[in-house]
C-alpha cells in the first residue's frame, strides 16, 4: 500500500464517529453482511460508508491496514472494531451503544 493510500485510510477512518467499509453503499448494499452491518450501525447514529467495490485498491488496502481479511469493516471513533458478526454480537450485549456514546 502506498503512503498516500495509507494516509487516506487514516483520515477516512476518523472522518465520522461511525465508518463502514462495505460492498455497495447505504442505498444499495451489494452483500448480505454489509447490509446487516449497516442496519445494526444505523441504530446508533449516522454511518459514513465507503464502497470498496468502486475502488479495488481500497478494498485490498483496508484489509492490509487492519490485518482483517474480510469486508465489511467497522471503525468507531477512528478505531477498528471488526466485521459484521462482531458488530452484531456487540449490539446484542449493549456494548456497541456504549462504544459509540463514549466518543460523543
């Protein structure tokens, strides 16, 4: 990954309280896991989405950036949290609401 792309990812992940790298976008998710993650996150506030299908270099770079092999990838207050299953489990336990509220 180039330094320019790394800097972009660092900036994007901190650009909103909730950032979701997903397949598709908020209006047209193109993957069931991305759609589920978006639905869970939207209960906790506005979600900035980045469509990794639109930019293949971002799709690969975000995996390298987080050392996480799958999409979607969720960042809350600039910190990588995980993917769809982790977000769903955190939401069920009430931990996701706490995490989002901490940075507010």
